[in-house]
């Protein structure tokens, strides 16, 4: 898929920053007495420097590109797609952060409720029971059938344990 | 005859009820993940990885392999019915498969895809069975220098086979290798980039990285797509191809098997390249090339066969060399390692029940799939009719649960989240993520062998060029790179002429 020059440039600079991070901390690691016994710092230092150079090269190359064609512009998501993208990303981040403190059932129910209403366009009245059934079903499937441990959360720990 | 004797032993293992059940679970779940856009075989396998920890190694690898080739089957369903590839390797099937569906031959297209997948799967398993023991014997004699050269060659080949400019691919490889170095140094146990964190001392969890990079980023990318057509399942009576279609499929299936097998052995090349190569070959050999793009049967039969043939062939570098040729087999490597089984030249000798049990299971599994996929098309279509706004949260949630279930670690969830966002950003920037994951998986072994080899040679770098194994790997690299360069030059000439 065609990419916008600025997104390529941002990725290039990000990679260069990552390379700088690795090279900086690898510099402080032992690099071994001589080439016959390379230490733990040699490979990450070399790779970090390589990543800096490559990141800068990618960023520079992208800024020298021609402007996007109309076809490439159509391939990028429209306003609605972008809105849903941001919502999905925010919901996922919230679910990850709250997964242990809130517990599986609460976090899952809230995530699916918000997902079905904001991403699927369902009404609260239809989304709530669907989210509750899905959360319960997944709990049974993963804990009882697959034997996977899922968190109770603070409230669940107080009430059920 | 020896191989067939072992195969009989493998069948004795694979046909045990519990292994048949694991194979069925893997194939069924694989078909589902292949059908669902956003959940590819890699994410699907990573999600079931925790379940396999409770199984024995043979059962674990049988189930995970079932998901692998099951997903190859499932991906063709959405390609044919909706022109959306269920997974990346089914992109080519969209071209003629969807056109066949528009002409009312959706059932025939699905059946041809299923039969082709079966033929490709079986022939590649036979190739695996005959070649793998011979390659394993040859690999027993190599030392760290040759192993480094082979691993590095695999990485370089995968770089040239990836999409996009070489400079971007090299950046992905460098990033993957850097990420592999987080944790304790394998030779001296020196903490690297851990910052005192116990979580980071073990390094990044492979499944969290894989699901984030490929699963989460895929869902986020999919919000840009508009799905207009609601698919309809063809009636069961229209599922079978007619005689003409079967005749037109036969030769492409045989050729597709060969093409898929050859590409599957080469690290980094994988299913996408083999399916495109098969399509190009069929079009070049066809007496009616103008039919391609308008519902040519060979345009479905060849690529789908090549797709599944690649699966069996990709097992050779994994099982015999311990090199995951494609990211999906990295999950298999991870599962084997967790069970204390080290893939490599010793696997066939030390764990024959795993190797031959797996081969026999792949034969059984391919048969299961061709029987399953025809009547289950209705179920798959009903899943596809679910609006994406409902499907996406469910898939994301399954990713969260899958990663958490590995070590009950919220840190791993954070890794998955960050990997997902980074993967999304990199894909928007036009980067191919497969080399990143391959480099991440191979990074430790590449570094260990590099340092050991230099210690043995007292710092002389020429050690990496000595010995038949290293020279053979370099020879293969030269041949494959030459082939890639020639193909790209031809493509550029055609584009310039067009």
C-alpha cells in the first residue's frame, strides 16, 4: 500500500531514535577484551548505529518523494475510518490498563459494550446484553474449557475470594 | 522404503483418538482464523499457544500445525466470496476466484480451492518426508560458524523477498535483532536493556510481539476498508466443479505443488510469493491467458495449491535446521522450545514420534479439511456477514485474552499494545513486518553462534566462509538473489514498456 511521505519520515525518525536508544545504552555495556571474545555490548552497539543510519536514510528518502497520487490518497481511511481507528485504539489501551485492576468480567463487558456501540453502531439496549453474554461465554470457555487463569479484579477479589 | 516404514509408525501415532481430536481442533480453528479478516494463522496459533502447554509435545505441534494449514484453506473463502483475502496468501485467489463467484460458480471455486489445497498439502508432506531426514543427516556435522552463516543467509534472503525498498527491510531486520537482545545476555548473563526490571530480564514475550504486530495492527488497519457486499453461501448442490473445471485444474495443481514446495523451503519467501509465482506461471502457460482476471479456473487452482504446498515445505527448515522460514513457523518453534524439544538435525533421531507423528497428522489433517470446508461454508459465511464493527472488538478481545493467558502478565499485555501501535505505524509507513519478526526470533541464535565462532577462530572472520555447509548456504544465497534481481529487472522493463 502506498504510504504518505510524512508517515514514512516519522517512522524513519522513530527508528533512528530507537537506534540511538540502543546504541547509547549498549555503549555502557562491556564490549569484550578483543575481537576474539566480543562482549554483550558489541552487537547491540553495532545494530543501534546501523538503525540510526537507516532511520535517517528512510526519513530523508521519504521527504524527497513525489506527492501522493489520487489512487494512493483513496487508499487511506476516510474520516469515519479514522474516528473508529482512534476509538478502537483508545478502547484497547483502556482494556489493557484496566484488565487486572477491574478484572476480566468488568473490563471485558465495558470493552465490548463500548466497542459494539461506538464501532458497531448498536444501541445501548442491544449492546449491553450482547456484551454480557459474550463476556460470560468467554469466561467459561477460557477458564473452564481451556484452564486459563483470568483476573478477578479488586472488586471480584473482595466479593468472591 | 525406510521413510514409508516410519510413516506407518507416524500414522499409528496420528490416528490415536486424542491426536485426531487435536488435529480436528487445530484444523477447525485454523479455518475460522483463515476466514476472519484480521486474525491470520500467526495470531490464531499464538492464541492457542497457552492451551498447548497442557498437552504433550506431539499433541501441541499437531494442533498448531493444524491451525497453520487450516488457515490456508480458510483464507480462500473470503477471497472468493467477498474479494477480501482472509489472510495474506489468499490475495491472488481474489483475482479469479471472485470473478468465478460473480458468474455463479462460487461453489466450484471453493471446491477447487479445497481440492487444490489438499493436493498441494499432501504432495508437500511427501516431499517433507523424503527430504527432511537427508538434510538432517547433512546438518549434524556443522559448527557455530556454519550455523551463523546459514541463519544469516536465511535472514538476508528474507530481506530480499520482502516487499518494499531494501533499506526499509534492513531497518526492520536491525530493529528485530535489537529487540531480541533485550534481556540477559545468553553467554555471560549480563543484563541488557532491562533497567532492573524482572519482566525485561526474560526478554520480550514472542507471542505478545507477534499478536501485537500482526493481529492488533491488522485490525487497526482494517478500519480503512469499506466492505460493501454481504456474502451469500452457495447451495450445497452447487458446490462441486463440473468435468471441464476439474480437467482445467489438474495440471495447475501439479505445477502449483512443485512451485509451492520450492518456495516454501527458502526462508522468508513464504506463501505470498509462491502464490504469485504460481499465478504468473499459469498465465504464461495458458492457451487462453486473456481469461485470467475474468474467472480462469487455473487462476484459482494453481495458487491455492501452491499456498498449501508451501506449508509442508516450510516445515523442513523449521524441523531440520531449527530455522523458522516464515513468521508462522516461529510460533511452532516457540511451542517446541517450551516443551523442551529443540528442533534441528537431532529432532528426527531423538524425537521420531514428534517428527513422523506430525507428518502423518498433516496427511490426515489435509483430508479432514477438504471434507470440513465444503459443508462448513455456510457457517463461515454467517461469520463474515457479521458487521465489522462487532467483529473487530471480539477479535481484539481474544488477542488480549490470548496474550494474558501465557503468563498472567499485564506487562505482556502492555508489550502487545505497544507492538500493535508500532506495527500499525510501521505499516502505514510502508514497512513489511515479517523480516522484523524473523529477525527477532533468530536474533539470539545468530549472536550466540557469531560470538562462539569468533572465539573458536581467535577473531578470524574467515571462519564464516569455511566448510561445505557455509559455502552451500552462501551458494544458495547467490542463486536466489540472482533470481530475485532478474525477476525485478524484468518487472521494471515491463512496467517501463507498459
